C-alpha cells in the first residue's frame, strides 16, 4: 500500500479523532498526596493544562479505627509469656534476657 501526503494527513486526523474520543470515555485513576494544600501527583505523570479532573476524597469519619479493624484478634493469643513486650528480642531472636 502506498501512502501519499494527503492520505497520511487524513489518517492522522482520523487517528487523533479516535484517540480524543477514547480519552473522553476512559477514566483514569491516580493516587496523589496533599502537601501544603496542593495535590502532588505521582512523578512523571503529565496532565495537560486545563484538563478537568474529579477529586474524590475518602470519608475519614467512616473508616473503622485500628481497634475496630482488628477486634477479632484482640485476646486471641492467650498463651504468650507475661514478659513478652519487655523481652521481645529474647523470644524472637534468642538474645539473652536483661
């Protein structure tokens, strides 16, 4: 197949139209962090100026607390040594007790 300058230009226009159409339909998700009141996106992520974005902030009030998340495990290990916290290195790594 032989392409002419006009056929290549037409093909490029169609390809651009397809890419634009796809970008309008395809949502992308990125995770950033807020620093000094500004959302910092992942390194290397380039978004065009003027791009309209939607920011969804997780509802922190509805997140369960640490104790709520791990409530099923509280008290599960009832056969541990009473001095485990004080002598953890002894029990985990075999170090001498002080």
